[in-house]
């Protein structure tokens, strides 16, 4: 039998080991908690800085910038709640419309701005594309001027390429050699192809029909609100977002903003009508109902909306030639 002193010594060692483990656990837990809190504080500050960047960018047209990202930190966009999310922190999107994939993680984020003209300038839209996203634009004829023009609307700094339909698979397979690549195939004026032979988990596909003004996400189609002019902002939004719901959110925000702009322009035209006489007064008389119709453009058919825009453009030219105040 062990003596009482030996048992007490063993017990003391066991107690000391347990107590030491508990103390170490508490210290480790405290350190990890402080690290987590510090990380969340950093995320909050990073989001504030990011808000500042896009708030400044949205004031300028046709501007392209890039910013470095921490690949270890999750960064995403919630279209429904209108917030950016970094870790557990979130911040409101402070611009009228943002076109972006939902997930923005990577090493670099490309940011560029485009004005929305309907036909007056409604707002600047912010486009976001992380460096790990690759865009493969596919067409039956890559030398088609319309295809080239649409492809050229996207900055050269993003990962993009133009491929003929017959070479799509080989092109995509080359991109897939990069293990972190996430690919979107954009079919221009042609239907979505069968991707079973490619890499379904890494590839998303959409079809942009510039002639019919439709965008297809999987089996669903949505209006593009575009005309023969491929500078329309809506196809570009469709390419950047992840699905049709995201696209509709961005479009609805732009149209909501448009209603406010056309309301102001209609009121301005009414005031100018009372100042001018002759041809200028007639021009403002003709413009007021067009502004009022466009104010409610969300409820208008595509053809009617475009007709009103074209008529306003004609009135704008007439006002300029007669020396009247600008319509917009």
C-alpha cells in the first residue's frame, strides 16, 4: 500500500496539472477573444474605408480603380439587405446601384463606374469584380461589331476573354488550369450551351440577347431595358451579378432613382415653360408629358419607354438649336 504522503503528493500534482490546464485554457480563450474582437474592429474599419472609396467613385464617370483584399477574410454583398458584409461586420451600400458577384473574396477587387442615361443621366453605377472571377464572352462570330463593342465595355483590367462558340470548351479548360479561377460564360446573342462536359461547380452561364433585350439566367429570362445601343447599362449589370434576382434588385433601384430624376425635370420644364415664349415654350410643353410618363417607367412597356426617350432626345436637340435652356 502507498503511504498517505505519497497519495497526497500525487493528488497535488494532478490538481496542479488540472488547475494549470484550466488557467492555460482561460488565458488562451481570453487571447482568442481579444484577437476576434480586434479582427471584428478591423473589419468594421475596413468597411468604413470601403464605403468612403465607393462614395467617392460614384461621383465620377468612366473611372477604373483597384484595391487589395485580405484573402483570409470573407467579403460579400447582400442585395436584399443592401449591405456589404466582412466577417461578422456589415455596412450599408451607400450608392444607388451596385453590380457585383455576391462573394467578393480574393486578392484584389476591381471597381469601375458607368453613368446610367435614360436619356438624362440618372446616376453612376458601381461595378465590382474580384480578381478570381474570369469572364469568357462567347459568340458565333467574335468579329461582329456589336459583339466587339459589348466586350469592350468591360475594362481590360478584369479577367476577360472573347471566344468563338466552337472553341469554348478548349478556352475554358485552359482557364481551369488556375485552381482558384471561378468562371462565368457569357453567351452573346446565342442560347446557353450544355456545360456538362466542362466543370459545372466552377462555371456559371448566362445568355445576353442584345437584339431582343433579354438576359437568361438558367431557365429564366428577364428584360434588359436596352435598345440597339449596346452602351445600355443593363447588360453589363447582368454579366456581373450572380443571378436574376440580383439583377432585378439593381435594375429596380436604378428605375426608382429615375422616377425621382424625371419628377424634378418635369417640374423644371414647367417653370421654364412660364419663362420662355415661342418655339422654346412649345418644346417644354412637349417635354412635360414625356418626363411624367418616364417618371412611372417601371409600369411602362419597353417600346413605350424607348419611344419617350427618343422623343426627348429629339426635343433636347431642338432646344439646343433654338438657344433654349437644356431639357436635362
